[in-house]
C-alpha cells in the first residue's frame, strides 16, 4: 500500500461509481451501502497517510510517477506535500460524511451516488496531481458530475444554477488551459511536471510570468470565488442538494486557493510577488467585507451561509498574500477549518430544510424550544464560524491577521473589523431562527436524528480540538509552507522575514 | 532519388480500394434490377466498404507512389484519409440500414449513389492535380445533391437538395475560375509543377492571392467554413439523417484533405523539422487564421441562437468545428497537421455518434426538434441519452473525452506558434459551444417528460454502432497515444 496509496484513494471511488451503476435500480439500501462502502477505505487510508506523513520535509511524499503519453511528456504523476495532504484528508472525510448525508435522496439514486463517487475521485485527483495535464483533467472532470448533481437533484432554479456554475468554471479553466500550454512550451525541455516547472521558474521572464499568472489566476479566482467572479456561488449553493453544497463549500472552493499555492506561487514567483502585494491582498480584504455585508442582507438561510463562505475564503486569500510565515500557515489552516465549519453549517441548514421545506430566516422562530439538540449543534457551528476563541476558525483567522499586520496595518484593521460583521449576521440569524416566540407551525418538528448527528460529530470534534490544539494540522503544513515562502521570496530576491512559525 | 510517377497499368495495383468500390457501384445498380429485398443491397454496400477499409489498410505497409502519371498519389496522408472516409461511409451505410427514413423510401440506387460518393471522396483525398481534384470534388457534389434530396416526397428535402445544388454550382464555378488563374500563373495544374513554378519566382503575388481566394471558395464550401457555409443548415436539416452524418463527417474530412494537400504541397515549402514556409509571396496562413476565428465564432453564435431543430443546431456546430480544425492549418507545421488529422478522427466518432442518437429519436418518435428530447433519460431512453451527453461534452471539449484531447492538440499547436489571440478566441468559443450543447443535455436530463414525447427504443443494430462510437470516444480520451502517433506518421506527403 505505501507507494500506491494515493492511486487507491483516487480510483476506488471511481470503481465504486461503476459498481453502483451495475446494481439493481430498486435496491435502495444496497446502493446506499455500496456507495458508503467505497468511501470508507479512502478515509482509512487518509488516517494512515496522516500517521505516516513525514512532517520534517517539504518534499513530495507517496509519489507515483508513470509515463502516460510519452510523446507529449505527459505523466501520471501524483504525490502529496504539506499543502495537499490537508486537502486530501478533508476530501476523504467530507466525501464519507456527504454520502451519509445523501441517504435521503430518492430520485434516481443509482445515478446520484455514481456521480457523487465520480466527483469524489476527481476531487482527490486534483489534490494529488503533480502533472499539470493530469491536474487539468481532474479539474475538468469535476464539472460534469457537479453539473448533473446540481441540475437534477437541486432546488427549483436548479437548471439555471447548474449551467451558471458550469459556464463560469469553464471560462476559468479554458484560460488555465492556454496558460498551461504556454508554460509547457516556455519551459525547455517541454514539460507538464509541476515540480520541474517550479525548479525552472528563475528562467521565465517577468512579462511572461505576469500574463501566465493572470490567466491561471482567473481560473482559480472563479473557483474561490473571488470578487467579481463570485456570482455563481450563491445560486449554486442555494439550489444544490445539501450534501453537494457541503462538497462545494467544503472542498471545491479550496481548489481555487490550493491551485494558486500549488501552481502560481512556486512556478511564477516574480509575478506572485507583484500581484500578491496589491491584487491578492485587495481582493482578499474586499471578499471578507463584501461577503459579510451580503450575508447580512440575506433572508435565505442557505444563501447567508453561501455569502459567509465568500467572506471566509477572503481570509485565505489575505493570508496567502501577506507572504509571511504566519499568514500563509493561517491561510492553509483556514482552508481546512473553513472546510469543516462550513460543512457543518450546510448540513445544519439541510436538517431544517428537510423538515420545514423552506429556508426563510424570518419564517422560523423559537426553534430552540422545539429542537434543542439541533439548536445546540447550530450554536457550536455558528460560534465556530464567528471565530470564537477556543474554536478552530479563531486560530486561523488570528494567524492570518497577525501575518498581515506587519505589511498592511490598514487593511488588517479593516479585515479584523469584519469579524464584527460576521458576529452580527450570525447572531442575528441565531436570534431570528432559534430564539424568541416559537412559531406554532413548527411546534411538532422532530429534533435532529441519529444519522444527522453522526455526520456532525466528527466535524464538531475537529472544530473543538483544532480550536485548542491546532498543531496536528500546523505540523503537517509548516515545512512545505516555509519552503514555499522561501521559494517565492528567494526567487524574486526580496528579503522577507521567514521567521519561525507561530505555533501557540 | 525522386521516384517518378507510375503509368496507368502499373498504378492499378495501388488502386484496389477504388476499383472494388467502382465495381460495387455498377454491381449495385444491376442488382437493383433483380433483387426485391432492398436491404440486401445495403448489406452488399456494407461488405464492400469493409473490404475497402481492409484494402486501404493493407497499403499502409506498402510504398508510397505517384499514380496515373501524377494525377493521384498513394502516401501516408492519403491512406489516413482513405481509411477515415471508408469508415465514415461504412458507418453511414450501417446507420442507413437502421434508419426509418431510408427504409420508407427504400430504393436500390441509394446504396449505389452512396458508394459512388465515397469513391469521389477517396479521390479527393489523393489527387495531386487540380483537374483531378476538381473532378473528384464535382463527383462528390453531384452525388451529394442526389443523396440529400433522396426523400423525394419531402418538400424540405427537395428544397435542401436544390439549395445545395445552387450553392454548390456557384462555389465550384468560382473555384474552377480560380484554378484557371493558377494555371495561367504557374503554367500547370499539377501540384508539384505549380510549386516549382512559384519557387522559381513565377507569378505575381496579387493575382496569385486572387486565385487562391477563388479556389478557397470551393474548398471552403466542402468543409463548410464561413462565409461558404450557407448551404449547411438547410441541407443538414432537410437531408435524411444518415446522409447528413455522411456530409458532416465524410465530405468535410475529404474537403480538408484536398485543402491541406493543395496548400501544403503547392503553396508551401517544407523546410525540415516538420515546418513549412510560404511560397509565392502569398500569406495564406494569415488568411486561414482569420477564416478560422470567424468560422468558429459564427458557427457557435449561430448555434446558440438555434432553439428548434437539433439537426440544424448540429449543422452550425459542424461549422464551428471546421473553424477549430482550421487552427491546425494556420500554424503551418506538422504538429498542426497532426492535430487536424487527430481531430478529424475524433470528430468522426463523436459527431457521427450524435447523429446516431438523433436518428434513434427520429426513428421512434419521428421528431427532430429539441422538445422531442425532453426528459429522454427518464422515459426509457437512458442509454441513448447518456451516449448523447458523452458525445456532446466531447464536442465541447471536456476531459476525459476524446474531443478534449483533439482540442488540446490543436491549441497546443497554436500556443507553440505563439498565436495567443487565436488560442484565446478558440478556447472562449469552446465555452460558447457549451451553452448550446448543454442545452440539449439539459433537455434530456434536467427536464421531465411532459408526456406525448413517445418512447425511444434502441434495437441491437443501431445500439451496436452507438456503443462502438461511445467506447471509442471514451477510450480515445484516456489512451490516445497510438492514434496520435499514427496521425503524426501520416502528415508526410509524397514528394515525387
């Protein structure tokens, strides 16, 4: 297993998808069971990876490298370092949870679970791929299942949301394709190998780097989503079924920032320095504030969470752009933390939607008395999202802001004050839905059930544990990020402090 | 040492595919008089084409040669296209045997005319003389007019046929006028002689430019490139579905074959390492570049506007694809040609596949409009709907499907030449194409049947073809190595 573990993690879900398609249509429990069964081994492997990952090195680990199309120098090249392993862990965990959360799906179950497993495989592939071509293929393969999952099993405006998501992402990815080809032909000898491309980054002219950087960035920014490319996200999130919203917010958004860290940073360091110091930081700040303000204006519970995602992803961009050890560590930690927190939030929205069949924030009231356990879980998730000390998101946001303080005091103050906005919309929502007089329409609503709690427990544990003791994740990512920071700073010969990381 | 052209008798050994095809045409006309069950004639045509494929493939292991005193050649390039065209015809006959439209109008000459058209296509792919090229092209055109108007009792088909004839007449008239200019400037109709004359500085640039433009009209008409595309929507819509597929795949491929050979052997000069250089002072690669951008943009935008007939939509999509393929033409090197050959093969699979699904729906419900596809996946037609989705996404150029690989190589050739504008226009066009391809997918999957659309059944005959094309589209999306190598080997022209 050691060398091929990543390959298994990528392709087992794919095998699962094919197996699910071969099952009889009416065997509902068999289909659910099979789909769940194929997400368990990747989860176990993820735990194994976590235990055996060498935290002292920034090198790629668990590498597999096989020529695919030798005449074009395309390889099947996968491996993980500190940046990707957190995302692989997150993907494995959320895929398993979301399969469980999808048990309520009735319509065309076979197709649903097959598409879901296909999506799972593609997501794993994106985070493991170290060949640009392979990365691109996995990146695009995600689109198809996502399109159908939103389009067939989504809400009333699902067709619009699905095609909007598809078109936005496609615009980004075709620009990425051109940039990828340009990089391939610019490097001598031509290669798609991301590590090779990074090692030659010194030889790329600044003008070329800037153009390629922008091409790639647009592709990734749409995924994050950075303002002004964010408008697909509220639609997609609102219309998607619960489990798919979780995957969208928990995993897919991270691909944008992951792509920037994996490709833009090491391969185009000079351009990264140019753009990080104004474009990325400005977009990050704007995302934080704008997302929070939009969230405040929403009356749809799910849309509110969607906009809060935009706001929280702003911290990731902000941290990345600071180019400090604290900031960038905070950014990757925030990617992981947001993945867990927002997953909880979407699962919780799903719980209430399944019961009341609407998500109008003003349409509830006093749920705390009717569904006390559900309210408790929501409170945990809300406080985590607000960045309450003691819960995971606090650490990452503080790290990000600490990183920003040295170079951008003004913007850091703006970003930090946005925490007040976050607390504002979260608490206000809390008040409108859970507190106050009970809406008699919903007096009989059953409380959160065992299956739903089962999906929340692992996330809740992670949120609490990482809130007091973030080292499990920070130790994983630190070596790779210090190295990345040195590469970017060193290649462009800008002396940046790469002081020891901030580990509380 | 340059080999010289073979004489007429010595050439016969290299012409077995054409001889078999020609004999089969005559045989079919005769059999038509005695056989009452007309499907038998289709079976004969099918066997003939299988034989043609085998005979053409056999020539791959032989030498290249110039035949009939230099009128046509057998080389890697010609054989690649002969195989592709024979396979296209094979699939068309297979489709025709399972088509309700063809069965209803069951006459024997259909098969003979189809084979005759194929014969013309094979000559288009191998001719090295303008006169021969013109004759082959006209032969294809005339047979295509007949095929597209084959449903004699359909007004729409008659209209299509007539439009095709009129546009075709204008285009071929323009082309032969252009050829006469070429003859006047170079003193010969032979590609090699034209090349030699241009190399020696004969012929002024401006008249040559005019001559090329005029010639391009005829060729652009065959591949349905803007602004010579006007016939395509009406003809695609009016012709029987197998014939439409044949025109979209076969005619287009042969048009490209002739176009590539004429421009690359007569109007350009190989300077080694797979790179070509223009001769005669005419920058036709710029012209093709503009043509490519305009064609794909027009085709895609027009397709977006199509809401009704799926065949008509696919006609505009085929115009757009002609634009994509022209990208490989404009870069003037072997990488571009290889990408074009590869794309044509992939295009054959996915476009033909889409037409098979169109035919299945039309067979069962008699409908070709988009509303006829509503909820196809949810009313028993899950398999054709899934296959159609695969073909359409492949046409869009999404991995891991063959269409992506085809586009990838085209864009790679363009980026390698640093034609970034063309590359960006090309990729944005792919996004535009997603709008209308996804519209069909949406109608099939995301919308619920409202009742009254009818049940779409798949019989084993059409299902087998559909399955093969689907598997081909999927397999070439992940394991395209052998095909791209074959395409790469087929980019060399015989310099005799």
